[in-house]
C-alpha cells in the first residue's frame, strides 16, 4: 500500500543551542520519465540478432512503449521518521544515528554526500528526530525531500564539534527549545555502513551508551517495499532492459571487454539512470567468473558473454539484470546447460509467493541444475534483495527460513560456470499477494549475435 506524503511543514535550522526558522523546501522526489517496456513473443531456441542494429529493443523481445512519468511522491513519506522511532523502541535502542547511506535516504529522501564532515540523522525512540549537517551542505539538505519534512536541522560550523552537538541534543530529548531531560542513553543504533572514524567519535561522545547496529530496527521497514517503491524498481528494471536491448550491437569480434563495458556504462546513463553502478562483461572463460572485472580480452567468434549490469535511478532505487549472449554459434555443451539454466530460473521465479521460505526459492533453482549434473558449477546463492542498495535483505539462500511477504523485492539469478564458458540469467522479482512478478522483461532466450 502506497504511503501518502505528509503535508510539508516549515523546517528550521538550529545553530548549536539556538534554533532559528528558515524557509523549507518542498518535499518532492526527483521526477523521472521512462519508457514502458513490454515483453513480446519469444520463440523457442536462440534469438538471432544482427550486428549493427540500433536503438533499444533490438535484442529480441523488447519494444519501447509510451513515455510515462513516475509517481515518486510516496517514496519518502514523512511518517517514516515516526515508524523508525517506534521500531527503535521495540528493538530496545535509545536512538538511531544514521550517517550518509541508504538508511538516511530511506527516512528523509536526502542523498547526503559522505565526507569526513559529519552529517547525521538522529532518531530518538522517545523524542523528535533531528538532522546535524555541515553548514556548507545546508542548502542541499533544504532542497532535498528532507527540507519539507518539518525536521529540525542543526547546522554546524567548522569550529564546532558535531559529535558533541548530537550527544548534547540527545541528552536533553524533548521538544526543540524545551528544557528536556538530562538523561543518558543506554544504547544507540549506528548505521551499518558508518565509517569507523565516526563510530569511534560517537563512542567517545556517548561514553555511557552501548553501540549497536541500526539494522535490527530498520530492517523490517526497508525489507517490505511500498507500492511507490515497487513502481520505482519497475522503472529501474525497464531502463536496464532497454540497455540490454542495445548490447548485441556492441558485441563485435575484435573489441575488448573494457571497450564494450564503457559503451554499456554510457547506455545505462542514456537510458535514464543517474549513474552506472557496475558493468560485468565476461567473455569466453571469463564468463565462468561471476564477478569478473572487464579486461583487455578480445571478443572472438564462438564466445559466450555474460553481461551483468545495474545502476541507480534518480529516485535512488537500483537496477540489476544479467543476460548471456553468444557471438556466433555457441559450443554444443553450452547450449545443453543453458537450457537447464533457463528451466531453473523459471522454476525459482514460479516458486515465489507469500509464505514460501526464501531458501525454498534457492532450492527450486538448484534442484534442476543438480539433477542435470551441473550442481558443482552453481557456486553462489540464488539471489539478494534490492532497493536503495543493490544488495540488501532478503537473501535467497539455503538456510534462510524467513517467509516471503508481499513487497519483498529480490533477484533470482542462478548460474552455471563449468570453466571454458559460463552463463547466468537474472531478473528482479517482487513478491505480490498472489505470487511473484518479474520486473525485467527482456528476452531470457540466448541472444546470438553475428560473428
């Protein structure tokens, strides 16, 4: 269910002890426009794609649809701060301290710059949240969705100790400007990705507080996506599908993996992402290395090529999709196990529905691969959650007995890597009340480009 954006209230900035009002920025997320991508009919067997085709959708079954404007208003609702405070209280954490990263952006919409200067969102379990930021970043804070949340902002100057400002404010929790209670916190939950330097500074500033991770409080909020978040992930999936539609024209014998990867990175931006996060182009034997870094290896006829790509959209939400290609006719042994891989990926996606354990999806992918004799070549988990991070909860892996619930979004990406070549197929899937829905729709058939 989509959370509605709370009515923006006037924010204000506090300098050390004294708060003074400033105009608040509207609480609006970046508007994004993206082509809707539809999956067309896919014929059995390899899809032939000629070299030199241009535009999105030339790799088989992708067609560009009408331009649609994203509805991102519900991505960063004001009520998340209250939900986070309540979650902290349930977890027995006195306050959450969140430095730049996905947790801070999830709660405020502010994509803060990570530097040695402290930016920190503090969310007490029993008081109003506040944001400490360097004064030179103040206008950026106000221009972000955080500027319209009615959030108390404490701007600090170069000669201030921002860690002491946070500690002092937490020690007098209550309404801004009120006397509050000079009460020490028993524990604080730190952002999981907080820099060690900042962890040690908070340890010194809050000597009586036990340092814990913030994730036990925030995991339950972030793991279940709202309708608005699913819409953002769907746009990310459509954008990366369009990039895969352009890949066949780039896979030409004589080019290096690095040259192809550079062109793909440019296409990721061109198709609507704010940045390209990763580009894996593994050809020939490099296709058997799941996290291969593009090299100077030259593509040749007969190569199979694993292309695993993803980026961050202006909304902050991520894409991640893998397809496997062949330059000319692939080896017969490859064709045999690629069919097994398709069946395994299909079986895993079909298993997704509420109440199913995450490990059952992994097992559904693993069983046909093992039965066909390729089990030793499937060397990683089946998937990972995705949202404001490319890898986040839930993890689709043996031993994870957590039941799927509607709103969970994750990859389903089995792979087979014998050595001379390899293959992987990856889609982002969201658990719905009725089952699972793929957010990637570019063809999963083996795309063969002219040698």
